[in-house]
C-alpha cells in the first residue's frame, strides 16, 4: 500500500520530495526499525508541531526514531540535506545531526536497522 505523504497542495512552496526518497517509497523499502516512516495523521501532526516548536526553521519531517525524539527532516534552504532534529528540545539545542542527502541517511539508518533487536 502506498504511504499517505504530503500531497502537492500540502507541501511548502520550497519543497518537493527528493527523487531517491520517492524511489524508496515506490520500491517499498522503508522498513528501518527503530526508525518509522511518518505518514498520514502523524506526518501532519509532526509537521505542524515542528513549525510551532521551532518557528525559525522550516522543516518537513519524514521519519522518526521510535527510541528517541529524533526526527529526520528536510529544511528550507538546505537542499536535499537531511537534518536530524531532537524534537521537543529547547530551540537552539534541537540539532542532532545532518546527512548529505536521503541516500546517505538511508545507508546509515539501514545499518542501524540491521543491528536492531
């Protein structure tokens, strides 16, 4: 079943899903425990919540770490770079990491998933 992601009318004007992410969705290769794809209601709840908690940043979340409050996001002005945001942290303290793009984030997360028990 196809995930319920942001449609074109819900996406911020600066945003489009990167092609490698779209391809991973098409191939259904997004089971990366302990990371979980954000979709449907929970994608929209996190999108709205991040905007309220970090008003100086424009973030589009796509995965969450179920073992922490870390969220993988794309951010306005950062191209395809993936930002890891420790959600609910005090603004200015939320940055947990960064990856060059979805593929580099995916590879690192797949390694974690392979070792996750």
